[in-house]
């Protein structure tokens, strides 16, 4: 495990800075509703570097208007869809929110499928679900039922201006949502222009089968998925730190957005029902 | 229209090499917006400023730093970062194979198609062998100055390479504790099981459509013509009743639906 300070701050889209959930809403199956919160199931491991000025002062990214050169605050910019060259339709947050019919704002599990039957092509990102106060029993009921039947629940729902296809898995009594790609977001071999399948000679197939058998392991060991890039970066950082070369210190108010949060402790707290 | 390969490499299984081309398997259909200057309704640009003075800092004066503790940075020069880059290579090293479904969904990041580069015989033979043995290869490779870990899999006769997340990145359920609170009763569990089984089926991905995307696009088109419809405000949520009575009602209404169908 990397020391706490080496973890990258939360990606803006994760917005788990300060321990806030990514999303809070309702999970339903049948007429049973389970109010839940979503927290990312992965930390961003990439060692992010900060942009600094000539004196080592941390810099900020800012929008500016090209014609006037004037910096713009967030309330001076809007979201626009380009309908024709340099012609935009402005769409507000409120409109995006209102465009989602009420029933689409819940994760309504209308279907359950064998948990291992979904091809990995679909999976995008994982989130743990934690029960809201008072919904622990319904949460456990769903988790235990899915665990026993080895089923995953499927739903589509709208969150933050985007519709998501999700599969909900029960993982040792804890519910986990995996967002998935829609079928029309995956290309087919024909889309790519891959050649049609040619029957391979039996001897060649069995040569590969032997190669596979010779290197087969019973279990997957994630420890092999090391991040060499971060490792070597951290090594260099240590070396430079020891030599005190290129170390700068600036007086900086600790801004809460940049504070590193420990996702595991946030999740544990949220699962235990403590605020 | 055929897609362009984004990279060329060689699958390396021991002494055997299978040349392949890599293509993205994903076609993102998210509605893309631009950030506009509200006054001029023109696209904005971004630059880096010193938050204290508000002055722009030009690119050539920007340094990159790794924060070792709040407010203390180790500067990494351009040369430092270049030296950290992995040596270029075309090899996709397949280090071992595991049975399919041993890798949990959480690890998968992005799928790529592999297509044959030249000879097709080895390509389709390897795909067939992976399918016959129901196994998946664990791969390491360097692409565009970055290290990658991934999984090699055959799906419907074609080879796929998935990038996998790093070990430090994924939070496993083992690290967490189950929620506290009262356990459901046997009766409730039996009813929930019955309910879930009534909703059980096969995974048919084409049945799920991104209707919201269509709704947003339709709204944009109408607004472009100056005929934006009035949208209803979002209402607050309602509460629900006791667990066992809700379960019984759900089962009853599903039965009714099935009978009607």
C-alpha cells in the first residue's frame, strides 16, 4: 500500500473529496425501496503531479474569454451543444435534471441475471453501495438474497445528467454497482473491419492449448498488477527528497478540495451506519 | 468504414509471437457539450494562473511537482519525467493464464479488439485455444510511453485485450465490513428470493437503451428551433411502508402481470 499522502486526490468526477458520496438515491426491487449512497470502489492510483509556478507556488486552471482575454468565473460560463458551426444551444443544469422523468432517477432492478453471465466488455466503473439510515434491513435482505442465488440485478437510471446501465452485485454481503456500456457503445468486428474467421489447423490450435496449459494458474493474483510507473516516480521523489534537491516549500492554506481522503475508512464508516 | 488501428504489437507466449493490431472496442455516445462564455456565447480557453496575483503563468514557466506533505513539493523536471518513461517495446507479454470468471468485474477498465497483423492462422488458432480452455491470459505491455496490465480473452472467435486496474487502485469487499443493524427474518428472505426469481432472466444488453440521451438530443433540437418545451420541476421523494407487506404486495403484483401477459 502506498502511504496516504502519495495517493492522488479524488478525480473531479468522483467527487468523494471530504467523504461525500458520489450519488445518493434509491435502489428498488419490486415495491421495496432501499435508500443508498454510492462511493467509488477504486482509488485513483496514478501519482498526480501539481502544476507549479516559477517560485513553486501551486497554480490554478482558469477559463478565459479568447476575444477579451478576461478570466471567467464558473458563474460566467454555460454549457452549449454545437448544432451548427459556432452555433450553440445552451442547456442548463436545471434542464438536464428536469429532462429525466422521476421514475428514471431510481435504480429499479427490473431484471436479475446470473452474476457471471455478463461479458467483461460491458464493465466500466465500480461503486460500493452503502445503506442510508433506517434501510439496513432492506439492504441486507437484497444482498443476502442475491448472494444465495448468485444473481446480479440490472437497471438503467439517470445520475448527474447521464443515463447509466448498471449491474448490482452482492459481494460478501456488500452491494456493488458496476456501470456498464450500452450495447450501441460497443463496436462489432465488422465495424472495425476485422477479417472473417478462418478455420485454424487443428495442430496449431493444440499447440496453443499446450502453451496455455503450461502457464495456467488456478487463481488470479492481483498483486501482479503493479503500477510500475508510480513506483519508479516515487523512488525518484524519495531520492531527490533525501538529497534535498529541487524541494520547494510554499505557505499554502490547505484547501479542502485538495485534501487526500481515505476511501476505505469513508466506506467503513458509511457501512456501519455512523455519520 | 474500417477503423484505424491505434497500436501494433506482438503477443508473446513463450517463444511464440503473434503479431496483432489494437483497436478501441468502445464508441462513446455521450452527448458532448462545450463550455461557453455566457456573454459572448463563444467557446472558452483555459490557462494556468497564479491564484494570489491572478496573473497568467506561461507554459514555459510551469514546473511539475510531487506533493510530499502539504505545501512541500519535489520538483520533477522534464528530463526526470522522460527518464521515467519505460523503454519502448512491441511485446505484449502473456505471463500466465487463469480460468475465465476468476477476475472480478472490478478489475476491467477498457476493452480493445486485437486484429491479426498479417498472418491470420495463429490469430484464430489462439482465439480458439483460449475459448476451448476457457481461460484468460494476464498481459503486460508498454504502449505510448506507459506501462499497462491487462487480460487477453477470446469473445466470439476474436481476441480482446482489456486493460486492468492496478492492484493499489481497486478496493475489495474484503477490506470492508458488512453493514450493521437488524437481520432480515426467514420469512422476508423467502419472499425476497421468490421475488428475485420471478424477475430472473438472461442478460440481453440490446434491450437496454439510453433513453435519456435521446431525450436530451430531442430537447436540444427543439430548443435550436426556438421551441423548447416547458419542463416539470423535480419533486421530493416519498417514503415506503414495512418490509414484509411491501414484499407480499410486490409478489402479488408480479403474479398479476405474468397472468395478464
